[in-house]
C-alpha cells in the first residue's frame, strides 16, 4: 500500500487497463525502478516509508504547485499568417462558443486554495513586475464600512477580485503567506486554443527524402520541398504539404534512416540542404569550382542509381558528398550582411546551438555514442568539454553554420508555400523522442530519465508491447525548469511552420516507461502535467500563428481527445480505422466523422491505398514472415474488409455499380473523405501515382528497406518530382479534391 501511495504522488501508475473492463497490475520491481529514475528510493520498506513521509509532508506544506496555468483570451484572435497537476484555470463551455476579447480568466484552483492573506508577485518574461494584493482583500472599488458598523456584504472570495493585466508568456510567480511561508512557481499565461485553419483545405503528405527531383543529390531536399509547395499550391489548390521530421540524425555506419529516432529534435539535419541554393555557392572559384563539378557528377550518379537502377536512398552517401561540397562553399567569406545575419542567428539560438554543435564536433572525434566518450566529455558543462570545444572551435563553428543554412532554407520553403497561396503551408513533424546516444540526450542529460525507454503496452495490434528505445523526459525536471527544453523545442520547430504535427500526442499526458532490460509488457505509465504541457504548446503555436495536429491513433486514454479538442488541437483520422466499433462494426458514415481532424486514407506506417485495395500488403507481410495467422485466413479477412468499404462507397454513389478499376476506387476513397466534416484532408502522395510500397513496415529492421524508398509508380519505377507534376493519374485524383473554378 505504501509503494502504491508513493507512486501515485509521483505520477507513476501501479495498474493499467489494456482494454475496457480489464485491469493489469504493474510489477513492483517496475514501480521501484521507475521511481528510482525519478530520484526516489523505494528499494526497501524503510526507504518507501521515508520517501512517502517526505513526499506527503512536502505536498501538505507546499503553497504552490510547480506550474500554474492561466487560460485567457488574446485581444485579437490569431489565425495562420496565410489566411493536470498545474492547478490551471479552466475556461467553461465548449471551444466552439466564441469568447469575448479581454474576458477575464477564471482564477486557477491553485491560487483559490491559497490561505487568506497570501500576497502574490509576478515577474514577467518581459521583465516587468506585477503585484497582487492579498487574496482576501476587498476589491479596490469596494466602499469601506462605517466605523463600528458590520458590513452587509459577505467577505469577497478570490473570484470577486480584479485580475491584474497578465501578458501572455511564461513568467515567475512568487507567493508570501501570512504565516511567513514563501513559494515560487512558473506561471504560464496562454490563449484558450491554438490557431485554426482559416478554411477547409487539402494537401499532400510525403516523406521528403522520398521526393527526388532532377536536381536533388540522391534524396529529396529543401529545394524540392519548396518546388512541391509552389507547384501544388498554385496548380492544384493545395493548402499544405506535410512532411516527415527533419530532425538531426545520429551519424552511424550506416546511419539509422528513421526520422523518428533522431539525435536532436531541436535542430534539423543539414543533409536536407540544397547545396546550390547556398548564396556563397555562386562565388566559389578556381580549384574549388573543379572540385564542386566533380562532386556534382557523383551526386548525379547517386540520383541516377535511385531513379534508373533501383538503388535504395543512401543518406550516408548523400551526406558524404554534401559535407565535402559545403566545406568548399564555406571557404567563401560571408559578406557584411550575411555575417550580421549569421551572428544574429548564433545569438538567438544561444547555448542550445552551441551544445548541439559541440556534440557534433565531439562525435566526429569520439564516435556518436556519448556514453562511450572519455568520462569528462560526457558532461556538457565540464572543464574537459570546455577545453575540447575550444580545441575543436572550427568544427563547432562549421556545425553552427550548417544549422544556420538549414534554417534559412526552411524559411525559404515556408515563404514559397505562403507565396503559393497555401492556407496552412508546410506542416512539420515532431517525433516522440530522441536517441539515447544523441545530442539532446547529452546536452540535456539531467532532463532525461536514466535507464528508461518510451514504448507502448500490449494491445490488440501488438500482444508483446513495444519498446521504442527513446529515453523519456523526467516530468519533475521539466516542471522545475519551467519547461525550458520543451519550450525551446517547440519554438524552434514552429519558427518556419504553418502547422506542427505531434507524433503520439498522447505523450503530453502520459508515456509508457520500460526499464532497461525489461520486456515492454513490464512497463508502466508515468504522468506529465498535461495542463502545463498543453499551455506551453498553445502559447508557442499562438505566437507562431501555427495550426497543431495531434497523431492520436492507437490506445487513447478516455478524456484526452476531449481536452485536445478544447484546446483546438486537431486529431488524425485514418479511413480504415473509422468504424462504428461500439455498434455495427461497419464503416463509419462520413457525416459521423469528427470535424476537428486531418482525414487521411493512410500514413507512412500503413499500406498505400493501392496495396490495401489489391491485398498486396498481406502478401508482402507473408513473404517477410510477419503474419501471425495462415495466409489464406489473413487474405480472407482483408478481402472482406475491403469489400465492406467498396460496398459503402458504391451505396454512397462514389463508385459505379461495377466497382470501377483501381484508380476509380482510389478516387472514390478521397471523395469519401471529402464527404466528412474534417477540417483538413490529407492525400498520401504515393497514392496519387499508385505506389504499392509502404515507406515503413513496423516490426521489421533489415528485412525491409524502411525509410529508403523513393515515390514510385504501380510497377515500382521511381518517379521524379517533374514526372509527378506531369502525371495524368495524379491530376485525375487531385481534380476530385479541387473544386471547379467559380464554386
């Protein structure tokens, strides 16, 4: 009982429910290990009693929680430029009801619960100081009672007091109680919801590396992204392009190609640079020009190998060529204006960029797994690291320069999308975590739970659970820092984004922690302060004018989607999963879909629509030995599901009675998505040309070329961006989504 109480005080679950009505206990050794990762000793009964006594005493004496959230309404609603431990206040009512500008927010419960006579002071992030009078003081306009007379009015409660004019932001809150106790907390003042799409829109979903043009160096790059946005926005009326995470990868031999296990989520990978678009490229002369010409020839050979000879995308080979080319370009001195812009970028990014670039420089010398570095270098603040940074100063500056160039090209892609009239623009993707040996885990090591990995519990799709190999953030350290790592991450990603997709958005509420060496089935959930995490997200999205999309597929805790809806975070709805699960089990009628979502036919982890309709994905899994049942049984069940959907499309008049051919069926699928009230409809770009191959096949590592396939036609022949733009099949599909001129 003591262990359970101690775990509850630290947000660690001792039971979990894999399905309605089923409760599974968490092993005690798992709870003990997770508490240890949070700095709590529960290894013995005596340790549990001591830690419990201390935790309960601290909870009873604490004036304020680590974070207090105030939800308010900005003076003017913000739209995109192109068109629970926090004790936070909760605005009443549904988010669909418009709130008047300047409406005073409700008093957070954490402040309402403060003892009488408590005085508050706010130090704002803007540098101002705001004092509150005692919480039980009468309002400033209350008439004083006559001497000796009893007041006819009841003592004013906190809800009757006037709020100070609190600016949006992350501030410091100090409290002084009448008995002399003091406390401090982070005060997050956020708008009630994130910006919304200005109108219903559609666009492409694509893995950027898979989108090769006649100019890319063996994989898609930021120049290709700008081209895709410009073409699809102007010619197809697309409102956005959603891409995979562009986070910096951990270098390796070979480098892990997955964009969802990066070295750093804070900084992008320079492998996505279009080298020729760097301004200084045009000023390379002499021997440098000849060297660049030779590298361009090798890049052309890489590109031809993928497009013409069926080679896989090789990001290591691409980066080797780009790294050499960028080294040549760097020899060109920056002009005064460019130098000033670079210096401004360095100052703006500060310590975070210096740490990232230092890790990159050290990794070149000592390898990419920092746990194996000399002991002194494992601490980013040590004297040894400081000396190494000085000795490697040129390499550190090189990696800072790469980050600046990548930031510039990200900005250019965002401008291209806006200039093309896109309602949303580029949708960037935030992975759920980082590699344990990468730059973020090194630079922010105190913020990560040592010996823990993020994963997923067993469910109907995976009886063994999942271990993703990503260290989780410690919720206590995040709160104590005022969510600084999280805020910096969001601000960096949102700088050039029209929208942000958050992978496994349920992680803002809780994550499944798996102790090192344990099976995923023996993990447990650890809670985060969702109120604070959401407030920071809403605040940063508001400042950027960006839409937020949450990937809320799979096991979703009751109430989570409702909270996300209240904050304006769009969900993700995939056609094949949308059924009347609590009733007939049949495909969900289009009008019954939720409005606040991105509606898609598939994702990067699922079969393309052509593969689903033809059953080819079942045969692929059979060839790789991934089926848990006989092939015939899997094929029969899959055929029945497809027939069910095709019958639905026919009954709705979206398919001819004879069922049509494959292209007509795919168009019918997207016509169906248009029948739903979804705010955004996403078209998986490979669907537009009949590509059969999934970009990622969960459950495989070297059995399948995950994250290394170019977009291809039905026969598997890679297609360039130029060929995509000229594809009649693509234009026929997109004609379904783009309304005729004048409508």
